[in-house]
């Protein structure tokens, strides 16, 4: 590793590296402009907007042609991506005839030739909750309303994309679950039951601690999208020094025995202000089935956050918000402190403060659970890993192989110096392990991975 890092440093002076970049993103429906001269009507959203009209029409037309061409080979599964030397195009059909296209420039390395001229090398191999469905938007206000909603959402959303920090965890889009002992889990379950009984208009509840999920009453696919919004957008906007333990100074403005650390992350900023607005984001869940519109109330105390979802036809009042604050705040504060205390005890007992012996990424497609001992920090804009980027690239290559086949599979790669990379896919679960074993052979590496599976994953990855 040290040798590889030193080599990279020596070459840095002679070459410039440019990360992947978003070139364009657009949404179109071929049914909206089927005749010649009506092509612009197909385009529902285009970024960047300042692109000349004819170029927009030309790019959309090219994507239409690619999709139609690939349908001749696979009518039920049209193209998902197109790779060229300079760019990659990704196609997604979230609803029938509505197409989303993302064009990404491949990473570039610019080197100096012997005569001083630059040589450009493209690194070809390195490389939606608040608006309901497209059709529902059109039912509400036609194509005009759909375009307005797309513009409002994607104008902000595309600014949050940080392609240079994307890796295997972004491909999975999973949920990190907080590890808990049974007694503390029962306390949380009891808390949720009491809150749903006291606040009878609550339809669904989700509970998170340290940005990790503990409990959710939503369907998995809806929780996956909500989890991404909470952890990459809402929570980072409200970062503050967390208070440790219940003996810390109490919030001064709360009267009597109701002193606590609770506060709304969505909704009223100041409950003492009689003019405070009780506006909450509207979300749409179960869009394939009952299509429910809900208000999202997110309330936090220390490192614990609880999401209450109520029917959008009910408008929460300031009195309701004050009542929720007085009921939830004190109990959530105590519960957050209990979770923190128990977690620290468990951490000491398991010795998990030490550097993990195995570096791995695990993902379960059935419950969307993900776990990584490779990532030291993972935010939308930063992916700080404890391994070399070349090893992360190998993980991505193995995953790409896994997506092409339905059968269980195992791949072992001998990487740079003393590193081995192992990928296992079994029963809708995937495990990727990075080992640093000096002078190890294939059999020894396989035995080490078996030990990891036996201790961490109850032998679910044994294929032999």
C-alpha cells in the first residue's frame, strides 16, 4: 500500500486528474411529440437549461433511437446504459414512456508527452419521494404542472450529486441499521406504541439513531427513499454539537418538568411564536397501490430522530405541535441517552473500537441492510475509505459481473502487492472482502473468508 501510494505521489507532478462530471440530465416522453416539428414537446426537463434548443432535441432523439434499437434484441428490457470513450449515458424508465437520461463524462488523466504536448486519457472503466408519480402530476395539472414540478425538484437535486465520491454503497442504495440489544429495542418499540396511541393521527413511524435505522412502519422501497433524503439532505442541514448524556445543561426556555432536548427538524422553528408556521413536507408512499399523501414530521432529541407521518388531508395546528413536543420531547431525550449508554457498553464488551481485522462491505437485497468496515466516513460529498481507490474500483468491477447473472457466484482477485479482493453472491446477499495477506495463496485466502462468514454472517455465504 505504501509503495502504491508513493508511486502515485511521484506521478502526480506529471499528470492531472479530472473526476467524472455530470454533462446533462433530461426527462422526456416520446408520446408528447410524435410528429415532425413537435419534437420540443417531448422534453419535460433538461439540465443545463441554457443548451440550445436544437441540441436538446438532437440529444433526446439520439436516446430515443438507442432505446428503440436495443428493443429489437430485448423487447422487455431496453438499454440501461451506453458506454463510449468519453462519456457514459444511463437510461431509466420509471413509468411507462417517461424516460430519464443522465450523461456523465468519464474521468480524465492528462499526461505530458516527451515533446511537451498534452495527452488526454479517458478512464472508461471508472466509472427519486416528494412529487408522486408523473401520471398523477399530469392528472392534477397536465404537462405544464409536471414540467414545473420537475424543474423545482431537479434544479435542487442535481446540485447535490457528487459523482466523484460515489462508490459501491451508492450502487446499493441500502439502509444502515443501528445495532441494538433486545432490551433497548423493546424500549424503542414501547415508545413508538405509546406515541402512536397518544398522537392518534399518526399513520406511520420511523425511528433512527446516529443516522442509522432502528424501526420503520413503511414499506421497504418507501423507507429506502426516505432514508436517503433524511441522511443526505435533512440531517446534514441541522448538524449541531450533540449533547452527551442526560446530565448536560437543560434547554432553558422549556417550563417545569418538561425540560428536554427535543426539536422539530421539519415544521415550526419556534413553538413560543404564536405566528409560527406549521408547514410540513408532503411525501407520497405506496404509489403503486393505495397512493398515500402524507405530512412528514421529523423530530429530534440528541442523536435520536423520530419520523411521524400523518394523512396529508389533516393540517397540523400549532397546538398539535406543542402537544407533540411536550409528549415526545422528554421521553425521546431519556431514550436517546439510554441508547447511547447501552451502545457504549456493548462497544466496550465487543472490543469494536479496535481496527477491524477484515475490511468488508455487505449488502442484503431482501431487507436492504448494508454494512461497511471499509468506510471511515460516507457523506454525499465525501467518501473516505481505508483502502486504496484501485481496490474500490475492483469491488465495483466484481459487482458489475454479479449484476449480469442470477446465479450464486464467487470471485477472488489477486490485487496489488499483498492484497486480495473476494466477492461472494449468495441468496440475494453480497459480500466483498479485502484482505492483506503476505505470501498467501488462494486456499489460505478462501479459509480466511470462511472464518469471517462463520463469525459475522452465520455461514450464509458458503457455496461449497
